[in-house]
């Protein structure tokens, strides 16, 4: 029920003109991280010069290039047809699909024309937002008529004319404007409570897998195999579980079933190794 417009054509002056959408955080380009968050939409439009991306997108460009966020938004909006549009910048390392869904649910239920995130200081982040497409088109048309075009106009000219709901989210609203921001993001994804989920997301994106897996089940299996058999048995067993699930052409249920069988085998194996194991051990 939604399309996405990702603005990725900025000059990145505070990064010394570096290719910000291509800067890697957690092994993935910032743009690819944002595209993964809006993978559940219909059409995803990236307003920038074309480049290689992990997911298929539609490319668009404002005329003239570098005309500012409103001109870029209008160029991207031309390629959308859904009643709701998620508008995102390409420098959001911690944006997740759950946040996108939260924005969409809010704009659909609150009756407002858009829902945007605010940062830890309470500032609006209009490029982490979901809008009603007809409201965007109405106000962009009015601004074009009133100013003879959209080039150079700030985003607040648009957001100031819309009825908006705000949601505080200091994590998902974090954007990377400086090299210090990049360094902070790279450090945060390696924190103990986050690193595993970040790694699994990166691997799935790299391999083109959209499968939700119960990591707890697989970790328990790896532990049982390592303790009950031998340490190298852990990665080899989890690989074989994935291979078996793929051969069965299954989803998460096939992974869970294969993991259950392998875990039971590991426990039976471990039972046989105890000194007092009887003939029916396991």
C-alpha cells in the first residue's frame, strides 16, 4: 500500500564531497541499508544518479540536478502511484522495516497528512516520514505555482503546510552528516546488544535472502553441537540445517524443523558420551 522515495543526490559537503550513499556502515552502503528498510513497499524510487544497489529501484533526477530536496521529492513522486509515500534520506544507518511500518500505521490511523520522526533534540526529520501522496502532490503543486518552481526551496515550506503527526525516535532518526557521525554509527552496530542482529541483516542482504529466522533456535543448536560433539560441529551443523531447509524449498518453518532434528541428534550424541550411559542412551 505504499511506495518509497529515497533522496540520495545531495552534495555531502560536510563529508568533503564524499559519495555519502556509498559509505559503508556495518559492511553495507548507507543507501542499501535504507533500501532494505523499505523493501516491503511497491515502487522504490531513488532520486540520484544511477549506481549499483542490492535491491532493484527506479531512478529519477530533479531538473536541474542539485535543485534541492523539494525538487528531488517532486521528481521521485512522479514515479509513484500508491496512496502513501515513505520519504527517506539515504543516510539512515539504523532505519528498520519495523520503523517504516510504524510510520505507515500512524499516518493511516491518525488521520493526519503525514507522520515524521523527531530526533533527540525534538527537531523534525521530514526525510524519515510517511505521507499521504495526494497531500504531497497538492502542496508541491501550490509551491510550484507560488514560486515559479521548486528549485532551492527548503523542506519546511512543504512541512509547514501539512497537518503532521510526530513520533520521537532517537535511534531511527540518526543520520550521518559528518565523518564523526559515520564513526559513531560504525561503533554502535558493534555493541554487544546490537552486533548479532546487524550481522544477520547484513548477511541476508548480501545473499539476497528475505527469510526471518529464529536466531535463538540456531544458536541453541550450535551450542548443543559444539558441547556435545566438537567445536567445529557448530558451524558445519548450522550450514547443513540451512542447506536442508533450502532443499525442502521451505521458509522459517523448514529451518525450525531441520534445526529441531539436528538438535535432538546432538543431544542423543552427547548422552552416549556420558560415563554411565546405558545401551538405550538417547
